[in-house]
């Protein structure tokens, strides 16, 4: 199978960037990793090597494939090293001006045919594209964490996005076995819009002291059938990621009360009690296991 994009640049090699790089390498693309922070791209490559090694140890990947995936990953010293890419995906900080600056810099580096994609979860793809000379080449390409396990990927068309760009991303997504869903550019797209009420309503129930976090989680998980309760989910995503998304969607819908963020998450974020990754959120964690409601 020939990959729809032969050389894929990943800018920002944190949690999301490295997961996206894994998928792109598995689709058969050559990968170029770039991160502003020194050593971050190398750390991402090491983490990918470890991931593939674990899959080999579990018998889920053969050693020859593991080697070929690893050989596809190159590290970029500067952004200019992305000049050969026919797709560049950014997974950097969630700030409009920073993303706009990156893409307009990239336009001076890559050919006019290169597709540009943003993994933003809450910003307007149209607004990011407004800084570009050729906004038709930019689409939203929204993955979920952890990328290899979360099989849905939203492909988002901004007002000026060329539909052919979305179609190429849809086909590419299928090449690594994920499920593409095309969404129009609206705040939260599909998943973070339709799923918003799950967290905000649970926070209201807790805020009104109808039940505690653990009870709400248990009922929604065991009785209604969700995989994770809303507080377990917020702990997994982490409030430093999800609370700003809540704020952004609320603002973009002109303060629509249904999307109002909660003071509960605002306070917890201010106190650094953000979730599983710091060992403490709505629950406390030891070695990745939930212990007691905090
Ligand atoms: P992260 O903090 O783990 O990684 C971000 C990386 O980008 C860091 O290594 C940082 O050094 C690098 N970076 C920052 N500014 C840069 C720049 N101007 N040029 C090059 N590299 C730069 O963040 P994470 O979780 O990987 O998220 C990245 C993006 O993906 C954000 O826009 C976020 O909204 C979006 N996203 C995150 C999800 C999540 O659950 N973490 C889910 C879906 C989207």
C-alpha cells in the first residue's frame, strides 16, 4: 500500500504529536519530527521505539515491521527541514496566534501543494487559516488521546478549506485503520460539542450536592453504560487540557449557559489537581490505579 502522503511533518512532539507520528509511520509515510524544545523530538522517537518494542513483545507486531517503522522516523533540526513534506500536522500549544505564526512560517518552507493540518481541539480552523496566503490547503485534523486507541479522527473543513484536502485526509486516516468523520468548523466540532454536556451536567449535579463524584461516575458507568464516568474521564484527559476547551466553546457560543464551565474545575485547575497524570484529580492515583475520591 502506498501512503497517500509520502512525507509527513509533525510539529510538536508531545503526547499527541508522537501518537500521530505512530499512525503516520504505520500508514507507510516517512516522518519528520520537529519540536521547539530541544531533545523533545528525540524523546518522541525513543517513546515510539519503546511502543513498537512492546507490541513486538506481545506478539502484536513482527520485528521486521518494527524496524521499518523506526527507520521512517527522522528528526528535524529546524522548521526548514520540513521542506520535503506533502503533509504537515501541528500538535503544539493551543494558542491561536502561535498556530497562525507557525503555519504562515511553514507556507514559506513547503511547496504550494503541501497540505497543512491542525490538531486543535477548540480553536476555529477558519481563524487559523485566516493568517495563510492559501487557506484552502489547511484543514482541522483532530485526534483523541491516546491516539492509537481512540479510533475516531475528525477532519474539519474551515470556510475556505478545499474539499479535496479533506478527502485526502479521510483516505489517509483509513490507511492506518482509524475512522474519519468529516465535521464543519464549529466550536468543539462534533465530539467536544456533543460530548460537552456529559461533563458540565455532572459537574452541576456534584455542585448541587445531589451526589458525590464517585457515585455519579459509578451510576453513569455501571447503570447507563458509559465506559468511564465523567469525573474519571476528566481525570484521564486532565483539567489543564479540558477546562480551557470548556471555556473556549462557551465563549465561542456567546456565553450560551448550556456550555458554562464549572467553578469546580476552575478551582481544581488553579490548585494543580488536574488528573491522573499528576497523581491527583477527582481521584488519587498510584501506578495508574484509582484509589480514593479526593
Ligand atoms: P504537549 O504539551 O504534550 O505537547 C506539545 C509540544 O509542542 C511540546 O513538546 C512543546 O515543546 C511543543 N511546542 C509548543 N510550541 C511549539 C512551537 N511553536 N513549535 C514547535 N513545537 C512547539 O501537548 P499535547 O497534549 O500533545 O497537545 C498538543 C495539541 O493537541 C494542543 O493544541 C491540544 O489542544 C491538541 N489536542 C490535545 C489533546 C489531548 O487530549 N492532549 C486531544 C486533542 C487535541
